[in-house]
């Protein structure tokens, strides 16, 4: 079984850093605008409050920029014959298995920062909580995201065609081969149980 291993481009680390700088700037502007009228009326107490908020904002930015590198280096994606695996995490290492049998949709996404840095993301949606709009898993920082999309889509098609019953299987089932169908259902249920136990 051939496994495709993908590591995100360093542009993803840059994207993390830019995103945190944008959040820092928005928070800084919001706090400053909120405090300005209070400063004009109350004086020193409002200045102290503003200084505390700005200090906390700088602490957030420094931590985010320091942790962006280790988090980026922890990311790795693997595309197997029957699943996609995502490795991530700094202190707690997470290994997320996304079996092909649970995938309902895959999409390519390139937001403004992605286009600026010439990368993209592959979003993987699975059958799960109804109304959930966020993807189950996201493979970010991909250089040739369209090629990776084609790779996953091709393996997904192969997996589904291998899992679907052939006309010969259907004829056997119709001719008293209901045991074959029941065995296939049992195997599928075992696979679902294994997946649920991995996620716990």
C-alpha cells in the first residue's frame, strides 16, 4: 500500500504569524478606541486600564509568534489507500484518522492570505453532526493543492468502487447468497466500531 506523505510549506507558518498580527492589531485598535473617551473623562485610572489591556495583547502576540514555529513543524499529512492521517500538536501530539468511508466531501480553499502566500488548503468533510459547517480535517499550507485534491479524490473513488458490490455479488445475493450480504454488513459495522474506538 503506497502512502503519500506531505509536509506543509513554510508559508503556512508565515500565515499563522500574519493572522496573529492581524488579530493583535484589531484588538489593539478596538481597546484604544473604547478607552479613548474614558481617558478624556477619568484620566489616570483609564490610562492604567489601557496599559493593562495593551500589555496583555502584546503577551498574546509574543506567545502566538513563538508557538507558530513549533506548531508548524509538528504538522504532517499522510494519504493512505483507505484514510487520511493528520499529525499535529506541540505539547499534546494528536493523530487524526479520517477513513475514506466517512468522507462526504472534499474541497479546495484559498483565502486572501493563502493567495498572497501562494498556498492552499484541502478541507475534508465527513458524515457527523448535522449542521456542522467546519471541516472535519484541514490540510493547510499545500503548494500544489489541486494536485493533492486529485490524489485524494482518485484514492477515494478507488476505495468506493472497491467497496461497492459488483453485479456478480448482487446475483449471488439474489440467488440465496444473503449470507454474503450479511457478512459484508458485519465487516462494515466492525470497521465503524474500530473508527469510533480510535476517536475516543
